C-alpha cells in the first residue's frame, strides 16, 4: 500500500463525496480507507510499521460491512497488487499510468457469505 499524502487525506474530508473508516491503535491512526459511490475504493493506507498485521484486510471488511456493495473497484498501486490479490481482487485490465503513478485496475465481488481469505 502506498504512502498517504496530505493532499490525499484532505480530499477525503468531503463527507458529501466520501465515506471513510480509520484504524486506531494506542490512540494513533495506523490506517484508513475511503470509498465513494459507485463501488469505488479511492484510498487505502496503512502505516508501514502496521502492515502485514491484518489492518488492511480489516479496513476492506469494514467497507463491505458498511457500504452494502456487492462489488468493489479500485486502482491498485504496483506495490499493493499482491495484497489485493490475497484478499480476492482480480485484475480488470493491464497496468496503466497517470501522472507517473503506475496502477492496475482491480475488482472484487462480494458474495453473501463473504469471509476474508487467510
């Protein structure tokens, strides 16, 4: 997962466009996810020292639980593709680039018995 930038964090402050959930440990925000309609995850970030501990998957679970979506879409940074694949996302196309940022479009179908992969 990529680093959070100030501009990214500021952009999700508009509650009329985005919904967000944060992960907190010892009174410190260690990650967050922001999504908007229809079915699009705009940002997912976990502090490097908190990665590989289930925080990102828990944040995705929160989106599914709160949104009621039956599918999710996102643009996965090259460094996060493995994380999303382990969760169950599939590639929707080839690698693309926007303003020098490389990503792969991915999607996830939520079934009625959604259980997070181990």
